[in-house]
């Protein structure tokens, strides 16, 4: 599975509209921001997070163990499915805003939207002393299932995602692993050597584990949490991974109306868009 769709013609039209609305200088600045996001979004996806709804957690583990998790969110890495009335939602963030990436990442969850197709969460595990940390399990639990409905709001940009990863299918009950690689690789590529990421998984103080958890859906609108279990020396425990105390929301896009908004189209116009 690859990153969000990349539409070159749509980007050129988008730039023309920016120039007409804000002038050449502002349009150029916004376009540079979009291009930079395309080039480095894969590498820095974990940096475009939700500061106001941070998913980061510290375990109650001994001082030598650190476990954190962050939802990846950005204008080219996150699309949303809105099940409510789009006319009642606030206007879209503007690419000319200085904190546009942060605003886009916040916009969906703050207004009740689900991530479209998948949710990506970066998990980082570090051993701070000579004792290895053994990750014994990673469980994904769906807490609610609803039918897919609404409109998909997306920016037509993005590219392949490269990471050490494990992917769960939320449509299955219970969710099941459908792909993984313990080596950094392009997710969904057919020509990549696969070494499945399995548990137990050992982390030493010279090998920080950076794992992308991808939870995907096609036919359900699911709310879910993850739970990572670990052992270190004579201690053990588990860390719950969620969106600042509430479940993540991920929705399939089958049957949804696809809308690629721009500065000339308010969100409620997506309802009547062809």
C-alpha cells in the first residue's frame, strides 16, 4: 500500500488558483511548502504530529526503558472521512498558513473525522542501559465498528512510505496482521525482500526500535486502540497506544464521495461536487 495519491495536473491547477487569489509571491511560498512536504514527508512523517492531541505515552516501566508512540499526520499523509454534515464544519486550513501542516493534522480528529483508509502510528522503544527490552506482543483491539459513510477530504499528493512496519487489517475480527517487515522497506512494494516483523522482538541500547504501526480499513469505520507488551530484566508491563486517551478512528473509503478541496472551494461545496 502506498502513500496518498499524487496528481500533477491537480497541483498545477492548484498553483494557478493560489496565484489568482493571493498573488505570485504568496503562491510561490505556498507551492514551495507543498513541494518540500512531498520531498521530506516520508522521512519526517513522525514530526508532523498532533501537539494538542498528542498520542505520546511513557510507560510505567523501570528508568532504563522508554516507550513512546506518535500518530503521523500531515497534509500529504492524512486524508479524512467525515460522516457528518460538511456544511457545519469549520473552513479548511490554508496552505499559506505558517502552521499549515499542524493545522491539517489537527483538523480531522478535532472535528470528528476518521483517517481515510489507514492510520499510521510511529512507535519508538529504547533501552537506556545494558539490559535488552523484549517486545512480547502488539495487539490491536477494535472498540467500535460502524458502516462506512460520508465524504473523503484529501489533498492529491503523497508518495511511498518507507519504514520498519507492521500492518493490521481492521476489517478482520479480530484484527490481523496482513504485512510486515523488520527491515526498512517501501510498504506495499512487490519487489522488496520481506523479513516479517515478529514477536518477541528484542531491543538493545545500541538498536532503538522505530516501528510504524499501520491500521487499515476498507469496509468499516472503526475505532481502535493498540497495546504493546514488554519485558526488561525481571520487570514486565504494557503500554496502551491511543489518541490522547480516546480511540483512533480509521474508515474505509468504499462508497464515499471523494473531494479534493482548494482555496476556491469551501468544504460544503464538496457535497454537490461532481
